[in-house]
């Protein structure tokens, strides 16, 4: 499931990149500024998904390690702190 989520994040990154390229080509500079926020957020989202997949691949089927990861992910908060 997390590998699929990571693939989805990569796809979203490609879509944002395509929008950014289009805005640049069209000299839509205000849109470039708006897209920069999405780029910044997406870099973090993709990094987070990649790190989770890496950790899961490392622990494989170790039940205690999987529980630790589950607890850690369950305690995460959003960027807004909620």
C-alpha cells in the first residue's frame, strides 16, 4: 500500500512539474509563484512517502518494528499542527 502511495506522489510531482513548465512557457508569472507553494509541499510529501517505504523495506516482517512504525505514523500531525 505504501509503495502505491509513493508512486501516486511521484505522479503528482510530474503533474505539478508539467503545470509549472506550462506556466513558465506561457510567461504566467503569477501562476509560477502559486505553483511554487505546491512544488515545495510536494517535495516534502514525496520525501515522506519514500522514507516510509524505505523503512518498511528495511524491517520487512519484523512485528515489533512494524508496530513501532505504526505507532509513529499514527502520532504524526499535519503541517498545521492538528
